C-alpha cells in the first residue's frame, strides 16, 4: 500500500491545507495588493469615463464573468457531504481491496447525490432517477463507487446513452420541460425502445420522488468483479441501504414542494448533519461465483435487470456515515469528479456493455467540464496517498515536479517512478477469458424486456400500484401527440393489462390489444412496504397560539424530542407565544414562511391570536393538507375542535390527547408510521 497511515480523518487533514478564512482579513487583489476602494471604478474626473488602468476592477469583473464552469450534461443538480466508511467484517475471502480487509477499519469518503434530467437550477423533488457517487480515499488510491436510486438502468448498452438523454432532457426547440419526463420525446423513446420500460416504471413508482437523500436506497446496477489475493474472481453488485429506511413523497407533495422549496433535499441533508442526525447507509454486496454466471433466467451483466435479493442475498459488510457538511459548494461539490474506472486492487470490471462504455465516458466528461486533465489534483479529487507518474503540464498545473526525466524507461533517475508488481500492490486486471468474433450482437436473454417489469409490478402493494397509475397517467397524459400516448399504453400492456387499460382511459386513447406476459413471480424486497420506519428526524409542525396548556404542550414536545423528532413551532408571527402560566415558546416559522407540505406531521394545539379568524383559517388549511396526504396528526385538548370525525372521515392516524395518558408515545408511534393509507 502507498500509505499505511490513512484513517477516517486523513482527508479532512489534507483539505485543511486548502481551507481559507477571509473573515477579519484586509481585502487584496490575487497578488496580495491591498485594496482601498471596492465600490467605485477609477474615472477621469467625478463624472468622467472609466480608465483601463483600474487593475482591481479588471481583475474583479474578469473573475466574476469566468466563475462558472460548464454544467454536467447529466446530474447537474446535486449536493454532497463528507463522511467515513466502517468495515463490519473482513472480505478477504473475496477481494484484496485494502479498505475491506479488516473489521473496524475506517476510510474517509465524500459523496455527491444528484438528479439526472434537470439543470443546476432545477428542483430537488422532480420525479427522476437519482444518483450517488461515493469517493473512498483509500491507502491504495481513490475508489469511486457510482450508484443509482434503482436496481436497473434504462439502457442495456452504452451506445444508446446519448439517445436516451437527448430524448429525456428538454425538447430542443423550446428547452422545456425542465426536470421532467412528462413530454413527447421521452415517451416516444420509451415506446420505441422496450428495454427502457423497466427503469421507467421504477421512475413512475414512489421511488422516483424521494423523501430525503438520507432515505435513498441505491444500487451499482453495473456488474463488477471482486478479486482476491489468489486471483479468484466473484461477480458483485453493490447496494447502499439507508438506516432510516427508504421513503418517498406523494406526487402532489413533490410538485408543491418543488415550488415552495426547490432545495428541499439539499436543505434536509445539510440541516440533518448540522443537527448531528448523521445520514447512515449500510453497504451490502450480492455475490455470484464465476461458475454460476449462466445459472439465472436473466443475464447477470444486463444493467436493465435486477438481481433479486430473494435469490442472491444481500450481505451487509459495512456502514457509511455522512458527518460533515461542505465548506464551499463550488470547490467541493461542483468540482468533484467521479469515474467508475477509478478502482483499487481487488475490484475489477465485468463485460457489462454499459459499464464498458462508462469507463470511457466519465473521464471525457470531466476533462470537458473542468477544463484540464489536471482535474484529479483538485483538493476534493486528490487522493490522500501520494501519487507519482510521468504525466506533465496542461492547464492549471500547479504541482512542481523537479525530476530531470518524465519518461519510462530511464537510467538518469534509475528508471523511476517505477512500476509495482501485483504481489506488492500493483493493480492487475483479472485475466478473464474472452473469445468470439467481433460483433455488435448481444445474448438472447437481453431481449427479455417484460418479465422483470412484470415482477416489479406484481411486487408492489395496491397503494404503490395506484401511485404508479397516477404517475403514468400524468406523464403520458402530458404528451401532446396522440400517437405517442397510444404507443405508450400499447407497450404498458406487456406489464399489466388492467393497468394499461386504466391509463389508456385516463389519457384518452384506445385500450391496447393483447395482454401482459404470463409471470406471477413477486419479490417483497422490491416494495417499500417493509422498509424500516422511525420517528427519528421527522419534522413535526406545532400549530400554536397564546394561552396553550403549558404542561400538556411542553411534556409532548419533550416526548417528541426524546425520540429525535424535529419540532417546528409555527404561529401567526415570529417571536414567542405565551402559555397559560406565562411560559413562552420561541416561534420558528409562521404560516406564511413554512407550509404543511414541508412538514411530516402536525401537532395541533390552537390558541389565541391577534387575528383569531385568520389564525384558525391557517390552522385549518394546514390540517386539511396534512390529512389529505395521509400524514399523522396529533391533537392537543385545546385543538380538538379543529378536527372531528364523521361517517366520511375515519380519522385514521389522528391521535388525540384528551383522556389519553399515553398520548406522547402514541403520537410518536404514529409519526414513525408516516402514512395512513386506510384513512378516509
């Protein structure tokens, strides 16, 4: 290994060299000339023209107009954080990767979450595929683990990647719609490229509208190899499982939040880390021995096919904890560059045709976007272990290599930098056997486009199926071309006849002929129904005015905070509200500055206000929105008149304090449940 002293703090210690505090310092130019005036350009007289000799203005404005770099073609909208990975158990049996050799070993890392379709200025809550890049700073160099929020990809071959992105992104004549697949070109692509239907259904499922980056399950999709020190290889796919479980928004919530707070996911992640509610994900691996490559009824190197957990169990081998926010969004997040080709000894590549193409594309993208082949020496991308080679020059080269030679082989520098044999840590590609004619053909199993989408549909709960039908009806119904709408429902019939008929009726086209593939298999792991649920870090809005029952309300708040629930005091105005005995609560938000869409639950207290009618109207509106979206609601004794049951209203998930000595615990349990879909 290059450096045996890498630990969980190594990257932060390296970044400290580049962290600059400007507060409290005199203003200077970039060559450290102190500035006396930063508000007025130099002119010939008080009302005269500007002078070219104003070096400070020229430097300042030149810097400003050159600040931005090209957006990522995809994944432009994102956010990131620092953290660490702790290995649970040695994986030495399967891989010689250093960071997986011993239980308890901690490795520093950086992550970036992102959507795919939208520009940098789009909204976080778009219905979209989400991606996760994890950069491990190991003793053997950087390892970039690139993941997506579904276990399947939209294309089987890298050749078609540009086509799907062109179809998915805004229509070229208008530049619209932004961060949305609800348009003709995307659905025209889906209807005419059947391998894309599988991932599209995942986007149309609840997983396409994530509740939080902290609750995002993600998969490698591409198939890699583990290689041990005996040169024995094993097929592997990776999955990150969030400790808080995998949870989603409702479609109406996602659309409303996108306008109310476009930074919803970014803010949630940053706020959680600031509060000490660190985002945690357990790393799982699915392993297939080389001799079992052809054992399954799907091809294991087809990125449009998932590996069922029920057939290929997930083995949990470690945990990632995100525990530090970035100090500068541009330097650390925007300049971060990931590449699946950045691997360490013990991790290699399969013949997955998508992965093979990705190994080329990422580096080309980074070279274009960051403007120099030296982008890997930027602080956020730089490995914590030293690196040495004969690469030289290029834009923004600030490394000063003092050697006489910059070529291999040489005698002047004793043939250094030297190569390292595999037995001493040099990277060696697994000698996978390859044979056959040069071809563009693919295995026959790649052409089974509908079995796994049907299994996914079968595995969803009735509520999840209804949500998917609503999403399909909205997306396909937004297409202007009747032909595209018809073609779209015609391909859906292969997944489920009943579902396709309902969507066809909703979007105004003929019900499709034929029926779905005859597959009844289902896997519980594909549904979010069994995901872990906690009240921890859920956000509860306390709707309160003056005169509240101090003892009841403060005890309830203490109970919520005991379980890590985030309490937000909401009232008519900022400042404080006063309880029945004079106790004051600080108001965090007003009915104007927050929204029921931004809150996971409500605690309805009520009270007096300067404008009682407006206060009661605002409380009622918050309750109506929360109730309509199946959210848990706690009701104080003073707030009971705001919500009453009836024959048309069963109040499922509504917890009342009156005559309930266990109100606090009952309310916390309801918050953990998150949604009450049996509510009427």
